[in-house]
C-alpha cells in the first residue's frame, strides 16, 4: 500500500478509484509477449491533443534532458497525442520518489479520458548518466503507463526481469491485446517490465504498431 492506492507490478500505482471501478473486459487475451493496454485511454476524440510534461525542480537537470528526448521519441511518431515540456503546471509531473522507494520510477493509468498526472522518479537509484538513452527510456516507459500501456511482458515478466514466471494479471484495469503486435518474445520493447542499468530502448517496430493503433 502507498498513499492514494496500491503499487503493483513494480512501477504502477492503482488508485483507490481504479480499484473500485468495474472495467469492460471485452477483447481480453492472455498470451505471451504481445502489446497490451488498459481499458482506460487518453481521450483524443476531438483530434490531436497535446500533453504537457513538467520536470520538478526536485530532480537533477539530467532529467530535463531525458524528458526532452522522450518527448522527441513520441512526437516523431506523429500520433494524435503530442507532448510538450512546460515549466509550470503540466498534465504529467515528474517528481522525486519518496526516500527509500524500492523502484526506479512509478506511474499510474489514465482516468476520465486524461493521462495519469504523476511519475515518481527514484533519481538516487537511476543516477544522472546516459540521460538521453537510459533515463529517457525509463521515463518514456512510465509515460507509456500514463497513457494506458501495460507491460509488454505482462503475461510472463520473467522474460525481462529474470527469475520465475510471473503473470501480472488483468487487475481492475484490464489487459487488452493490441492487434497487429507479435505473439512471440519482443526483447526490445520500451514497455518491458524491467531494464538493465544503462540500457536504451527506443521504440521498435512493434511499439510503433501499438502506439499508432491506439493514438
């Protein structure tokens, strides 16, 4: 338990509101390493929508560099979602994680058609090296959760994390297969549950398929 809900799968906050909701489970498919989304997405029915991201002053300047890179990665895909960094306000705010946090970063899923509004970042564990590769990948992953993506290896996260097989389950937010994504292993997806220190995972072709299908 953490403030406001429950932390699951290592980096996802399920809010109390989500825990009491009753999602629609149509199209649910439990498989291997396909791409998955939640039943909650960001509403883009009015056309292209800009999501603003602010980096809290509690984080080192390397995280501004990393945020600019994650924004570049998303915007290069020409989605209905566009991202922009701001210095005040922000639809998504990157803030320092509580002292002693046992994760690299954590986020939640969309609610009410809006992205989850916060990413907590354990900068002490991540460090400041490789801002435009390693850190940008971590932050892009958490923003992926904020706009509705589950872990690519949700059905068997040992693929990226090691250890015994673990199926994260649909939880209360659903795990909906994204058509067109593969049924085999995808060792380079930006939404794998775990990442090695210093690794870089820009969007691969399967990630692009998933992003373009949803947005």
